[in-house]
C-alpha cells in the first residue's frame, strides 16, 4: 500500500528521514509542506506534570 503525499500520514515526522534517504522526498519538499501548515499556537495548552512527593524518598 502506497501512501500519497496528500495523506497526512505521509508527512509523519517519524518517517521523514527515511523518505529523504530513499529519495521519496528532499528537504525542500519538507520545508514547502511545513509552510502550508496552519499556525495553531493559540490552541496550545500548558503541559501539567505530576510532581512526586520526595519527602518519603530516603
């Protein structure tokens, strides 16, 4: 099964380097795609991390 460039899975960051190595993409293609993505920074939420109680860690 071949995934087309229109499919968001094609641009999965975990596979981009492999696609570049195999000649399916070049870095200019990636930069061009990134410029087409909308800015969603206003939708970001702060990450909340649970802090462990270190008072019992003896």
